[in-house]
């Protein structure tokens, strides 16, 4: 049983590190950096630094959000004459381009093609129409915080910054079944991003809201699934950093239920595997140093080894508990197995409650954690089978 014991504890350490240990280590490293750094405050907003920007939206069938999105963009606290709006609506057949045309005289540019080529196809095509030094990408169904553009632009005062990531926020409504778990997850991720940025660089931008120096954009492969991740990290690989401001935010409704969230997570997981292959030089810490450490710790482990370790941990624990004797409650492995079984029972209860449209964070958090990792397994399978489409797969949102 010794080899099984060793594997069991190694896998537990990997899972713990991927989801919690990295956060603890990251915080310690940030504290050390703070103590060693000279006392320099963050760059403050400077009204004299207001370059022209392009607010870029790649949209597919967003008729329910177009008016609110455009009005939201008009009302951001940044000089209106310095904000250019570019909408690329490849494949939209619900009238989205026609709705946008009524804003043509207000500076909204619309570039439509009937052919649907996925979000990255729209981005590659639309970047030809961007002529400002900074381009800000945002989704059609998200509303931006009033100061988002100003706060993003402020970080670009540092010439080492090549990309700025905003924060994704979840609009909470009691009837949104996934909001508790999804919201908690994003709050945790936001904290990690703040520490990542403080240590060196955020590991990938949020597609709901991120910006880059236009000159740094490189056309991305047409089958790319995680455009935001690939674009931002390729910029970081060229020596720039990705910074983060949680007060520059995009807000959207939570997924209508965990089943809808699963669809989105599976696509992200498939894209994660694709990204690891395409960003494989980042796996070399001798070349990319701290960025490699962050990439492996924050992303690679979560998209590969950690989720695949969970069923193995349960299986190995079963063997170890059986070897110790099921009723030997003085044995650590028996207690660990009981805790694992309890966790998965809570996840099952969370699933049952969701189907009955009942909510309890006590059960939804285990259920959501299970769904996240299950999605990775499905995503890995879908990627290697070549079954993941590059086209948008809209998840239903809570109303």
C-alpha cells in the first residue's frame, strides 16, 4: 500500500495547492515584495492622460442588450469625443446590426458580415478598423462601471503595461440559481488577480472587459477558443505585463442555473487545454520566470492535473480505508474517506435542490466545485475529439 499512500498524498497536495495553496503562497510573496519595495504609491488618475480609445464589441445576436449597452457606453466618465465605438456583428440574424444603425450618427460604427466565423474571427476582422492607441474589448451583454475606461487608461501610463484586465462582476438576484456559487468563485478569483498583478502580472485577461495597446495586437488563429487568454498572454510573453483594476468592471447576470454554467465552463476548459499547447513556451520558467510560475500555478494545474486527481484521490482513499478496516475510526484514512463521501453527498443534494429551484449555499458550493472540475474533464475530452466549435455557445442568464 505504500505506493498508493504516496500517490494519494501527492495528489492531495496538488489539488490543495491548485485551489488554495497557491493563493496562500501568492499572498506571502506579495507581502515579501511589499516589504522589500520602496514606498511608492500607485499611479493616480491624471486628467492630462486621456488618449483616444476604441470600445470594441464582437457581437452575435445581442438584440436584447444592444440599446442598454450603447447607452451605457455613452454614459461612461471619459471624454465622449475620445471614445470610438466599433461593433462587429458576424453572423447575427436577429436584427442586431439594424438596431445598431440608429446610433450611426452618434459615432457608433457597425461592421456586419452574414458569415459566422466565431468571436475571434470577428475580432481579427474588426481590428482593421481600430486606429486608436488603446482598444478596449467588451461583451455585448455586459454593462461597464462608470469609471471603467478612465481606470483602465490610467494603468497604461506605465509603458511596461501591455494589457489591462477589468473585473467580471455577477449581478445578484435571489432567483438566479447559480449566483451564490458563481459570485463566490469570482470574488476569490478577483483576489488572486489583484495579488498576481502586484507580484508581477495577471495570468490572462477577462473577456468581459480587457484592453490592450493596439500596436501589440497579433492576429490569432481562427479556431481559438479563449481569445482573451491567448491575446493577453502572448502580449505578456513579449515582456509586457497584464495589470488589473477591480474598479474597472463589467457586470452581467449569473447563469440561469448550474447546467447553463456547465456549458460555459466546458468551453473554457477545452479552450484551456488548447491554450496550454499554444502557450507552451510559458511552461519554461528559465525563459519566462515569474510569469511561468504564475501560469502553471494559477491555470495549468486547474485545467489539467487537479481535476483529474479528484477521482483518483477518492479511489485511493477507498483502498487505504479498506486496508485499515472500515470501522477503525482511529485511522486517518477512514475519516478522510468519510469527509470525501460527505462532500460528494452535499454536491448531490445541491444538484437535487437546484432542480427543485431551491437554494442553499451550504450545498451549492460543493455542487459548483464539482461542476467546475467535471467541466474540465468534459472539456479535455471535447478538445481532443475535436468537438468544440469556435462559435459562440450562449449560456442562458438569470433574468
